[in-house]
């Protein structure tokens, strides 16, 4: 049985409780963002609770892999920020326990979470994505819930426009009803106007049943004479009229078989099989198009009729110039030649545009499959990487709660999200090599996590501004200027004659140094700067002289 320390139990317990809360919050945020994208497809459709429950369930499963990295980052920052703020981390380190030893049980836990994220993407994710987007498309095709407003034309019934001036919600009567029926075309519109009416849904919920009272109906008729300016019409006046309009308000799932070809509905094994088959298909298609292009255009043998062959043999012509033949042709022949060339060029352009689209579409589909294959791995690794960024960063900032850790974690995640999506789109569109685009964000975050972990484990200063400024100045060649602060009170007067002589001596030494070092006023030699470790004794002597004069004055 493994030797489990009380420290490990304390750290894991503190972390897991916070992780559970942050995961629920992150999942809720991502679900709200996802819901906002499709809210227009759901509002006003009269969807049942079971349909909405399926939507949220499949959306939650699909968004688990995205929520895990942010939840891990936020939980790591808060946990170790709390440890640092309450001096618990200091007590652990004072007892001889390093940061790497403290986070060791959490590292195993996060690796397990990364594996769970991979399982969600590879096993449950494809099924959930297929069900989710099938559900979304079904919701888009569902007819909206019937609620005709007052004083506004209602066009949510296909082929019809309805207008109701006033409604009585107690009796269900509609007043001043106008119905435009465009189901037979705009030119053959039927217009019905009634003083009152009533609208009901049939028992099968697939038709609307109108009861109209005291009204008239208009319909345009076709004129017998095409040159006639007047349009005949047919008019009917009625006391009571009944009309049925097709309106399917039932929710029905569409066939989900078309989703099987989408890359986000496949696991890694299926993605690899699809990539191989599409690559073979694309190669064979390219070879076929190349052969057709070569034989039909560049190396095409002209087709000659028997009369043309006899005339060429009789004239003993073995070689000829096309431009010369065109110049001596008649005007009718030139028009025929140019017309044939334009027609053939247009046909070839359309044909090769279609073939180019076929190859481009196949390549785009391959890149989509490859990017989704890599994304299942990189998104799982992001859980581990964010842990090794959030844990040392929380130990460094030593601030717990939902203040500073939330700000930092959101900033880091936005940076990762923007970079990952940008590189993903570049790889998907073929502007980058696919694997480089998918692994670029990981390659950037790994050194950052390693740097923070190293600094926190060694209790080093992470942001030493002066050290970075001095390094930049040294690399660029910027030299410091010694500022002399004027003293407010002088206790002992300096010997100005002696100081003057020393200043002259310092000036002479500086001129001699500049003459002996011609590269002082030039751009620094970086090879000499980084390779040569010898100290410049002369400049050290000049610096000591300067400091002595400053102190004396």
C-alpha cells in the first residue's frame, strides 16, 4: 500500500473542492456562450422540456474538454494563492518540502483529468456532437409557435401573410383579418378580408383551421389579350368561410446519417481511416486530371477529316504556322475560328474550375480531419500545462480568493484561446503546416509553465525589472550616465584645486580610453560581448576615479 502523507491529503482535499466549484462555473459560462449562438433557433418554437434537456445535456458533454483547462488553471491559482496568503506554503517549504513535492499528488490527479478529457473527446464527444448538431438543425426546421401579433403582418407561415388588427384573448376572436395567400406564386395571389375570424389548430397539429365571417375574397385572373393594360380579377363575397392552411407544429428529428461524414463526429481511429482514404482519393483524382489536361490540351492530336488529310497530302505540307493561316483566312472563317475558340475556352474554364473546386474541397476536408485529430491531444495536454502555469503562479502572487487569481487566469486563458484559434484557422485553411498550427499554442505555453515552475521551486525572483533592463542595455549598447545630485548641506568644504586636477586627469584618461577602444561609439560586437569574459580594467579604474570625485564633491 502506498505511503500517503497527511500533507498529500490536505493538498488534494483543498484542491479538489475548489476544482469542483470552478469546473461547474466554467462549464456554465461556456454553456451560456454556446446557448447565445443558437438562441434565435430556439426562441418562439414552443420546444418541449425534453428537447431542451437533450440540448443542454449534449452541449455539456461537448464542452467538458474546453472547460477543464480553465477550471484547472483557476483552481491551481486560487489553491496555492490561499496557501501563500495564509503562510501555509511558507511553512511547508520551511519544513524542507519543495514545491515539486507538494504538487506531486496534484500532478497525478491532473494527468488523470487530462486522460478523462481525452476520453470525452474520443469516445463520448463524437456521439454528443452528432446528436447536438442534429438537434440544432431539427430546431431550425421546426415551425415557430403560432402567436399572431396585433397590427403587424405575420409571415412565419410559409406562403402566407396574416394581418389582425385586434384580438380578443377571452373569446379567441380576431377582428379585421387580412390573409395574403402566395402559395401559387406572387402573381396569382389570393387575398381574403374578413370582419371577424377564429383560428384553431387541427387535432394532428399539422394544419390551421380558419373560421372567417363577413368578408370578401379577391383573385387575379390571366388576361386573354397579352397587350391588355387591365387585369381581370375574381371577387367573392361571403358571410361565412372556412379555410385550411398547412402548418406542421410538431417537432421531428431529422435523419442524422449525414453527420457521419463530419470530422467532429469521429474518433481518432475513424479520423485516421478517413484521412487515409481521402488522401488516396485525392492522389488518384490528381493523376486523372493531370492525364486529361495533358492529353486533351497540351498534347492533343488535331482531328482531321478525310478531305483535310487528302488536301494536306496533295499540297505536301508537313509543317504550318497557325498565325499565318489565320491571317490569310476570310472574314467569315476568322469569325468562325474566334467563336469556336471562345466557346472551347469557356467550356475548359468551367470544367477546370469544377475540377479545381473538387480537389480544393477534398484537401480542405483532409485538413479538417487532421486538425481535429491533433486537437484531441493538444486540448488534453492543455490541462497539464495550465496546472504547471497556475500552481507556481499562485505560489508567487500569494493571493487567494476570486480577485487577482480570476483576473490572471482569464487573461492567460484568453491569450491561449486566441492564439489556439488563430493557429487552428491558419492550419485548417492551408496557410500553415497542419501539425505546426495545432501545436503552436502548446509549444508557447510549455516554456512558460517550465519557467514559472523553476522560479517558484527555487524561490527566485520572477520579475526582476532592473536585471532585464540592464541586459537589454548591454545587448543594445546603451551606456549609463552617472547622475550627480547636488548636496543641500556641505559639512566639509572640498579642496577645489585638488578636485580640478583630478577632473583633468579623469578627462585625460577618458580620452585615452576612447582612442584605444575605437568600437566604443559603434554598435556593440555581440560575439565579443557574450564570449569574452575578461574584465575591462581600464574602465573599472575610470569608474573608481569618477565615484571618488563624486563622493568628495
